[in-house]
C-alpha cells in the first residue's frame, strides 16, 4: 500500500511538472511558411515570413510584396532584401505569387488590368486572391493588426498594387509601387483615400516613366497619369505640391489629401530595378544607389493605418 501511495505521489509530481513545462514553454510559432490556397479552382501560393519576435509581441503590420512579371516569391525576397528589413523592423511580410503561364517557362504574372501576359489573357481574379489571402492570414495570425495591411510591388507587381488600392481600399491602408504604373481597365473608384509612395527611374526603358512602349511590346501610360488619378481620388490640393531636388533624385509630395499623401520619388540612376536591391542577373539594370526603397517604403507605411 505504501508503495502504491508513493507511486501515485511520484506520478502526480511528474504530471504537474510536465504541465508546468508546457505552460511556461509553449511551442514556438513557425516563422517561415510556404503556403497554398485554392481560389477559383487554382492552387495559389505564397511565402510568409514572421519576424523573430512574433511570439513576444502583438499588433504587427502586414506587408504584401508582389513580384514582377516572370518573377516569384523567392526571387523577390532574394533580390530586394525585404525580409531582412521585415525582420529588423519587426513586421510580417508575405510574398504572394502570380499564376504560372502554360508556356515552357511557366512565367508568373499578375492581372493588373492591361498587363500582363497569361494572367490577363485568362482574366485571373488576382484581386480576389489577395483579398482572400489577407483574410486567411488575419485569421491564422491574429497578432497582425487588420488596420495595418500594406502593399508594395515591382513592375507588374507595382501595377497590381495600384489595382489593389482601387479595389481593396477597405483592406489595404497604403501602397508603394516601384517601377510600375496604373493600368486598370475600369475606373479607379476606391472607397477611401489611399496614401501612395511611388518610385521610378528616369532611365527605365521597360516601363518608361513618361509613357510609351516597353517590355514585351506593351504600351504603358505615363506614371504621372496614374498619380493624377489618385490626386483626384484623394482630393489633394495642387497648392500643397512641393518638389525637392537632391544630387541624384527628386521627390514630389502632395500632402493635403484627406488624411493621406502622395509621394513620387524619381531617381536619375538605376533603371527598371529596385533601389537599394541586388542586381539579379548580368542583363538586369543596375539598382539605383540614390535611395533605399525599403527604408522609404517602411517609413511611409508607418504613418498610416485604416480608419
């Protein structure tokens, strides 16, 4: 009997000890996720990165980073150094992927309106994909602040970020397109003003800043045309426009825009590239060294959240 009592006592101590360990040392959150979801019968993919302090804090911002035409999540992460910025600044970043073409290269593109390629030809509903992805991430990762969701993108991804601002202004607080322009086929009618920081190079020949035929024979309207649409959407006052010229870049700002602003950075160097990023291949344009896109974009996003 004494042995049985001793055994029960020891077992109780062991169980209590185990419970205490589980309570004080919960399983850490997986910080890197290669996710999939089905949208309109298609498997859509994304790469998610949580900052190293995710288990110890709350109220995180979420940045959607949209690759360029022919790019992909891992390429954008490697070339533009956004994950390094996300980890140091402590925000969540997700790299959604466009649909792959049925060609031999399987190039991934976004349906931003009139560009680009397979996504436009098949009328892929990328707005729906991004909207559902935001919903899924907010559900799975409740420490993300739903009022602090932002979008940036390169080239075709930048064009897609403009479209998201037009159609998902209820979910996206601000956007930062790089080397892209507004290409929506329907009138851009957001439900609220959307702050915009745009970055472009004077030397960009693939998506010419002043408009014209660029990569793959597509015609791109001037970047300023798209910004003019947003100047009107945001109710900006033309009298508050300021332009500041620096050694190798300029910035024009519209600041009286119904609790939002529009900023347009123009670099004199670089080309069709991500300022401060890495040159991805020998034939690619050199990234601008005049500014650091990641620092400017994150600084801009921090000023805004959904009402």
